[in-house]
C-alpha cells in the first residue's frame, strides 16, 4: 500500500511539470541565463546571440527515470527583429516526446540613446511535437493485457506560444501563453485533453554594486488552464563580476498550490509539490557553464537522489556597447 501511495504522489509531481506531454516542461532552466527557453519574446532581446544546451536527469538510481535535453539558439536580426529555434527531447518511462520550435520576435526600443535600456518585445513560437507511447515492452512486465497492441504509438501536432517581455533598466517582466491552440494527440484517447494551454508570468529586479555583488530577486508563476494546477517559484540570484567573466549562484524555491492526499495510517494527509533548487554557474569570456540540483521536500518522496542538470552556453556576435544598467539577462 505504501509503495502505491509513493507512486501516486510521484505521478502527481511529474504531471504538474509535464501535463499531457505539452512540450518542454517548465523546470528551472530559465535561471541559467536561458529565459528564451520559456519566453519567445526573449529571442534576440540580448546584445549577444545565445546558444544553450541543457541535459536534465531525475532519480539516477531508477530505470526509465525522466530526462530532458534541449538545444536552443536565438539572436537579433536587424534593428528590431529576433529569431530563434529550439529542439528538445523529453523521455519519461514509456512516454516520450520530441519537438522543434521556430521563433520570431519584434522589439520596440523607447530608449533615448543606445545605452539606455527600455525595450518592449513580442514573440511567437510555431512548433511541432511528436509524442510517443512505447507498448512493446509492456508484456515483459508480467501483466500482459491483450487490449494493448504491442506497438509504438506516435502522434504529431502543431501549436503556438505567444508572449511579451518588457526590459527597462534593472527591471524585467515576461509573460507567455503556451499551447494556444486546442489540439489532441490521439494517443491516450479519453484520458487526453484537447486543452494543453499554460500561462506563465515572471518578473525580476537587479540591484547592488556592479563592482561587488549584484542581487536579483525574481518570481515565476505558472497556471495550467485545463486542470487549474498552479505553482510559484521564488528566486534569489547573485552575480560577482570578475576580470574574465562572472560567477553567479541561485537559490530557488518552488511550491504548488495543489496537493495529493495520502493515508499515514492514522488519518489522511495532503502533500504539495515543493522543492529547493540551488544553481551554480560561471561565465568565462563568451562561454557559460551551470549546474542545477533540485531536492524535493515532503514526507512522501519517490526517491532521494534529486534532479540534476548541466547547462552549456556560448554567446556570439556580441555588440561592443553594453546597456548602462544592471541587466545580466540582456547584457
């Protein structure tokens, strides 16, 4: 019974982050100078073109544990346009999805000169996802069901993300509606919803002394339209500028507003998704490296191994003049 409860709670935790295989799950990748992965309006918003490669793995000691890889590029084209592309591979046991997104962004500058940052951006992703359910190994589990086809089911669908960003001096705000179109993958039949829509907003402010330490508190809120699930990230990021680049660290806390009930032998308790994520990274010239670790909190846990992620980055074609602001995501 206890193992069943653990499975159900773990399933709830996974679902909150990757509901209905709706595309790239919203983890903490954005904190590794990778806001474009969530917000299409950030394509070309920086004064450098950015290449980012991420690899995420959960529960190392568990077979078929969830894992995610992403490769993204975004940059400026001309004075007001930005473009980008994302390729991702998300595997979770028998379920997997592979996808591609192409991005166009438009940037309006309200600055008085080239060094003042006052930029309003709009962006759109057009993407194709292929979801896959591998049933070929089901019969080896000892619970053979003749209703299963012993095949690999695949389904592809098209969708859009639409968002906006506003960066003014040391303040930033981002918003996006993911999976704007209602669409069905036709793999999970009646258990699958047409509505994969998700709303995400974030905001942050950078303060401090650029010669010492910069601090960036920020929030990110996400809401799933169909299930009404929601979660909030509370983040604090610190930067230390050095002669060769910069060192930075993040402490993030995520809490859901929804929970799963379980029996503890003497009654019924409820547990909500909570985890703490420290991130440590550095920039060396035009290169970036970051390590992310997430630790789940709560009485019931599927595994204690945590969630690990590596991020590699490269900045290209950087403008010689930076904006006169504490705005690491832009400068």
